[in-house]
């Protein structure tokens, strides 16, 4: 395998990993920010109020985007295993 092919493969893996993480984390971040603004406005300092919405948003994103995440990661691993023969020697 040439250095260019290895670099492309690693860059693709990092990109896909970042994309999958962003799909799960960004909605949770936005939900947490909205809950924090609500808590600051109402002066409610309940810990469960800040944790539960983020947990539910993350679970909802896993349910809605789970098939896409699995398909994307499966495609990446198929590509890696197809190139495994050219990695050696």
C-alpha cells in the first residue's frame, strides 16, 4: 500500500468517525444549552433536569440515525477489509 492510499484511508476513517460523533453529540449539546438557559431563567437547579433531556435526545438520535450510522461504519470496515490484502508487503 502506498503512503497516499494509507493517508486517504486514515483520513476517511477520521472523517466518518467525526461525522458519526457529531450526529449524536450536537443535538445533545443544543438540548443541554436550551435546558441550561431555562434553568438560568427560572433559577431551578435540579440536576436531573439537566441530565434527562440530554439522555433522551441522545437515545432518540440513536434510534433515528442508528441505521445510517451502522451502514456508514459497515461501509468503512468493508473498505478496510477489502484493502487488507494490499496492506501487507
